[in-house]
C-alpha cells in the first residue's frame, strides 16, 4: 500500500490523542506529596495512582487493538473520550486514595485507546521512512505535554488544589472529543478489517507475537520507556524531597528535560530522511545506556551531587528521543496487516513496564533506586535491539512484505 499524506490538522489531532497519557501523568506529579498529605496515606501508596494508571493504559491498549482492527478506528475512539471525561470527574471528586486509584485505572484504560488508535491511523496511511518521520513528529507534539503539564499543574494546584488539576484534564477530554469528531476520519476500510471474536483476537496476538523482529523492537521500545518512566515517576520525590527544591523548581527542571526530549525527536524527524531508522535507533539505544550508566555512577557518589544528577537526567531524556519513533516504525512495519493489534501489544508492554517501574524506584528512597532501575531497563533494551539483528536489504513494497514474512 503506498503512503498517503497526513495533513496537519489530522497530525495534530493524533498528537493530542497521544498526549492524553503524558498529560494525565505529568500534570499532577508536582502535587503528589500534597495528595498524599490530604488523603492521609504514604508516598508509596499514592504512587499506586501512577501504577493504576499505567495498568489501565496497558489493558486499554490490549483491549482496543483488536476492536479497532474489527470495528474501525473512529467509533472506539469517540466512546473512549466520553469515558475519559467521566473518569476525570471521578478523580476530581475522589474522597479517598482507594477511589482515586480506581478512577485512575479507568482513566488509564480510556487514555490508552487514543494512543493505540493514533499509531494505527499512521500505520494505515504511511509506511517506511514516512511512517518513522510521522511517529517522530507525533512524539514532538506529545513532547509539548510534559513541557507544559508540570507548570500548569503547579499554577492550577495553587488556588484550586490537586483536584483542580483533574478538572482541567476533564475539560481537555471534552475539547478533544469535539476535535476528533471533526478532524479524524475512518482510515480502516471494511475490506481490511478482521472479525471481532476471541479466536480472531488470539490469532492476531499470536501473529504479532511470533514475528521475531517485531517483538525485539517492541521490547527495546518498552524498556527504553521504562528507563524514562523510572526517572519520571521518581523525579518529584528526588528533586523536592531528596534535593530539597520547591515544586516550582521541579516544574522547571521537568520542563527543561521535556524540551530536550522534544528537541531530540524533532532532530530525529529530520535525520530520518537521510539515515535509516535503524541507524538512528542504534545511536539512541547507545546514548540511553550511556546516560543510564552515568546516572547510576553519580547517584552512588552521595546525596550532594545535585547538578551532575540533574544533568544525567537531562541526557537520559534527550537520548530516548532517538528511540521511540524509530523503534515504533520498525516494529509496526513488520505487522502492517494487523497494525491495531501490533500497536496495542507495543503500547500495552510499554505501560506494563511503567507499572512495574513506578513502585521499584520508590524502594529505599533517594536517587539510587531510580538510577539502578533506569540502568536495568536500558540494558534490557539494548539486548533486545541487538537480538533483532541487522535488517535485510529491501527494495519495492513487495520485497518488504517478503522479508516480513521471512522474519515470522
């Protein structure tokens, strides 16, 4: 199937769909200590709201992948945005940590739908370098979310408290519903759909999970995300409690790292026209491992190495910008005939890793558990990338399909 152009309004709508997860994660990160105090629970307990959200993201993506392959992209997306708005209201009025955790789980499920369908729509319309470029541009758009989210969270939480943050997220869901209704078309024609049955879902899952190269790139993607999320989930406590900085300083630090990540993705989207996505992915994986090793060494030197530790976090964020778009394109290229399921498995593994990483970085307190978790994720990502092997030479689209079949 030849690539078709993705117009700017659609690109920004897809980016907004993908940004729901980062927004819902990052806007209330500066308020986590206040949430714990108000609800009368420990920091470890309140971090379960992050874990629940990650579990919901993983489950939502697994659920919607086969549904979107069978029902199309548009209908599941619209329903999910209605649920997302309702979950935001539940979070805003939650009377206890248990209710907040449950509401965050539902919020994660509905957020995952948009993230899967955004990637599937790109796979419906583009392939090869154009797909890699589009995924990188999506990540640039998504990168604006963590830049803006913590400062917005601080500004909103000042007069309105942490509950106000969730009211803002509810408003975003309502606005996004209106945009999607107007801008996002159905991109999966009926003749390319698969029956929505458990057997069909199982067959799709088996098909993608037995595609060796797809699995390798997917694991590399997910574990790199694990390294990044290890920093994200621990950063609020490390910067504010271990280092003693204010929530405003934390928001600035987080925004600077998000700017670095966004700039790296922007650079990748330009370089992918000159270099093969795998070459750029090689550089990104190598840089992630280097940054993780530096973070671990600096964290081991003691609690006073604030600026070197912040610099290592910045390098880590930048390095991942050369991983996500390229790994996604290389993985989904291998399962184009089941892009919804492939996108779902990729996203589900991504956030399942995030759900595991979130409590790990809180064990023992301070930056050392964070650094060790980040390093472990980076090493596994590198091993999976190496296991994918070198790509065979590919020419025309027919040759590409032959190579994909041979890799299964």
